[in-house]
């Protein structure tokens, strides 16, 4: 009985929205905040309090200062963008969940220029008439890849769908069984094939496919030979695959086009940096492949985009496909892509200026130095509860590229007295901006390969807060 009375009493004492709104609107800080935001925040806090009282989670007397403080916190949360920066200390360079690639400075400047001004997006300045959206990147793509023609769409998944639909709708597409990949986010070659209206014709076995498998599968309803770069796994052991030049030969003999989905796609030979060689776009074009597709934001290090290079005649047909309009690339992306591609004219320059490439190719010694430096800065916190260790670890390229490659890297292992690795991980993630590391053998680790120098202060702040 007593409890009920108290409950009713508390509910009755809950202030109305208007009363709190009045108080909040008096505060200088909120003069520019939309009223709808203030009201939403107040309603949320009052409702939560009401539920707490009803569930007898609280029997404390109502504290208006606490309510106001909750409202302020809620307003701050509503006003913050949902999409915000994080610190990637996972060591996975092309981390799809954390935004894949960071743009080069040149690309960012060009995005600002094009976003703030009108542009010749679809206007031929010389002729004074309508132009093509793709012309800004076609030249440079042809120049770097050696292809006859090029175009770009929203992402590589769209590029694959569009190319299949254009070249082989209603026809059979021959693919090796070992190349029927699934990449993250439910992109599966058999499903994309079905969506594009093509009929998947699997040949060979999981581990071995031979030229005769393709030859024997070809019939009057065959529309295309497709090769998919198995970017996120490798088949080792007793294996055989048909090389691209061999596929092109079979295609020519049977008057069939050959397409390759390169997935990541790179213009750079990674073996020059002591890493595994990935097939390059140039390799694919030189082999005589009719159409090659790849991503803009994986190993290429540009914005999200799907790049299509290949034979002029086929690209012409793809441009006329009504699907193209639905998958078209946005002008800001186009601006970033063109600037990124221009950096590839000099591969050494590309490796220096494009963050994705810079991080993948950064020598171990340099990452080690960075880890050392971070430890020295953190030691200045002079907190005996904080135990730091320099660890030799492995980074990954991510983005479903170079899947078995471990890039030697250096990390800072962080132990804090009376805290588990899990709770440190959680606290670092709760910091603003969130710091995402990883746990290995019960130790929370920051992999310095993907941490930028200007992010050291964020890490210091986070640890200061955690220790406070
Ligand atoms: C990543 C990938 C895609 C999809 O590329 P997005 O740019 O993410 O749409 C398609 N095929 C392969 C083989 C891939 O690795």
C-alpha cells in the first residue's frame, strides 16, 4: 500500500513537457536548437522516468536537476550525426564496416570544388552541348589500363549485374565451380546471375577446371564466359584453373565474349612491395578480356564505385542499357574517382598519396616506430595501472583482397589493472570518436598500421577518461 502511494506520488510529481521546455529554452546553448528536437528529448526523458517509476526501478524523490541533465544529454545525442568518424586500430586496411578506403587529399579537395560549384558533369564545354557523365574518367581509365573504353557505376556489384544483363540476358554464362564466390553483404555470383536474367552454367569441380570443361559446355545458347577473381579465399593443393589468356582463346574460337570480375582490382603490382602479387587490371586487359569489372574503394583506394573497362562496342551497349540510369554514379564520387585515378599515372606517387596503398605498403619498421612513439606518449600519463606492450602482429588488407596474406605489423597491447580485455575494448569503443581495436589472446591491441599520426591524441584522451 505504501509503495503504491509512493508510486502515484512520484508520477504526479513528474513535470510536464512545457515546464521543462521553458527551463531548457532559457539556456543560452539551445537558442539555435530546433524546438522539435528539444521537445523530443524532453518527451523521451519524461517517458523513461515514468516507466522507471511504474517498474519501481526508482523510488527516489524526483530530482529536477537530474532530469534536466538527462535532457541535455539526450539533446546532444539527437544533434550528433549518426555517421561519424572512428579510429580504425584493427589493422584491417580496407575495412568494409569502417568505410573501406580513405580518400587522398587531392580527391577530397576536388570533391569540395565540385560540390560547391556547378560543373560540366554532363556538358561538353567545347561543343556547348550535352556531354557524357563518364567522359571525365574514361580517358584516364583507358590510359592506365590500356583498355579501349571505360565507364563507371555505383559499385562493383552493380557493374557485374549490368554487364551480365547487357551481354547475356536469357543466355547461359559459363563459370568455373571454384569461382562461385560469396562476398560479404550477401553478394553471391549465382544470385547475381539469376537477377540479371542469365542462366548459370557451372563447369569443372571445386578444385580443378580445365579448358575442355568450358569447350564442352559451349552450345548455341551460350552468351558469355565469366571469370571471377576469388578474392576472399584461395584453393590450394591439387588444383587447376583455366588462365584468362586460355579463356580468351576459347572465347575467340567460339565467337563468345569473355568477362572478368576482378573484385578488388588494382593497377599496382604488390609484389614490388614484398607482398603477394594480385592480378592487375592491366593484366586482364592485355589478355584480351572483353569486359573487366572492379571496385573503386577496395585496393584502388578511391570512393565507392564500380569500374568497367573493355571493348568499345560492348561498353557502348552497356551505356544504352536502361539499367545504367538506375545504377549511375554520383558527381561527388566521380570527382573523387577522377582525382584518385590521376594519381596512378605515377605508381610511386600513388603508393605515397593514396592512404589505402600507403597503409598496405608501409614497411614494418615504420609501423614499429609509430607503436614505439605511441607507447612513449602514453607512458607520460604516469599511471601505474596502465601496462603497455609493443607486440609484433599481423595486419590484413581486407576488402576481400589478398586473403591469406599477413602483413607484419606492430601494435600496442593495453592492460589496465582491474579491467578485462573485453571491458577495455568496450570502453575504447564508447569513446567519442570510437576507437576500434582487437583482442588477441585476452589482450586488447591497437594495430598501428591503420592508425593515423593525428589520431594519437584521441587515443591518449580515451585512456585518460578510462583511467579517471
Ligand atoms: C567486392 C567484390 C564485389 C562487389 O564489389 P562492391 O564494390 O563492394 O560492390 C564483386 N565481386 C567480387 C569478386 C568482389 O570481391
